[in-house]
């Protein structure tokens, strides 16, 4: 039997069929929300109590424990290693899921190692050139990603909760020649036009759109990206699904 090229990715994200979707959502949401709130609260308290905390957050935190500060340094380094393991895994998944649909590619241990090494090199290069002003570069990179993620998220939410209401053929999602086809021109068109609509409202370090500049450098791109992406996808896709049904059975590309 021929293994599907995406089987390695399915193993990474698969859950037992009897797991409650509500439990998955709330446990995930609660874990993330509580952890983030706790870290932000701790960071805010430390920043208020230690004026130079932002200059060396790890060192400032460790020095609070006096003679036990070496133990804190070890724990901080260990925590950074753990976090970066997840970061590298996320980067690997993003790279593989981006390039895999364009060919019948297999990702064994060798291919995974090559992708991870390439990601590590790219990170090292970006860190080197961002030295001295890395926080500004990183913040603007986050903003840049958000301009793509905002309409992408709007399209996905509309598709799942409004149009298909969770009705999908999971096997065909992982099959480039399945019932959903290799790409969805409606989704791509909505995404591209939503990103273009955001440009006048963007306010970043190296670019400020005319509308954002007029409003005093206020970034309103996210407000524009959500309704534009959602509307441009909803109406034409609803017309298509009215002919094919929620689990699309037509149109192969």
C-alpha cells in the first residue's frame, strides 16, 4: 500500500476520534490564556519594580534570588530551549505544508533534518542583521504577518462556521487531487484583495499608508482585513456551495 505523502503531518496533529471538540477548544484556550496572562502580569510587575528590567529581563529576574541566581539562569536557559523546540517544530510544519501540495514529496528523517537546518540558518542570519534593533525588527515582522493572517483567519472562520458548518471530507483535504482541488480561486482572490485593501491603513516602521498617516499613524489594517476578506469570500463561495453542497463534490483543478 502506498503511503500518503502527508501521513507524517497527520500523525503530528491527529487526535483520537472520540475526543470532544469542545473539550479540545476549551482546554487549549484555557491553557494558553492562563499562561499568557500570568506571564504578562509578572512582566508588568517586574517592569514597575525594576527600572532596568527591559534592558536585561533574564538577568534582572535571576538576580532577585540572590545566591540562588545560578539556578535561575539554568532554568531560564532550559525554558528558552523548550520554547525554541516548539518554535522550530511550528516553522517546520509551516514550511512543509506550504511546499508539499506542489508535489508528491515525502518527508522522512533526512528531509526533516535538512528543513530544520535551513530554518536555523535563516534564523541566525536574521538575528545577526537585526542585532542592536532586533525588537523593532521583530515587532514589525509580527505586524507584517498579521496583515496576511487577518484576512486568512476571516476566510477560514467564514468557511468553517458560516458556510460549511464543520462539514468536510478530511481525507480530501490532504489530497491535492481530491474533491477540493489543488487550490480555491475564490479564497485566493478574497485573500489577495483583502491584503491590498489593508495597504492604505498600514502603519509600520518602514511604511505608513496614506489613510494611516492622515489619522495620525493609527494602524487600522486589521479592521479592514476582516470584513473585506470575509465578504469577498462569503458571497461567491455561498453561490458555489448552493450548487455543490457543504462537502464540495465538484470542481477539480
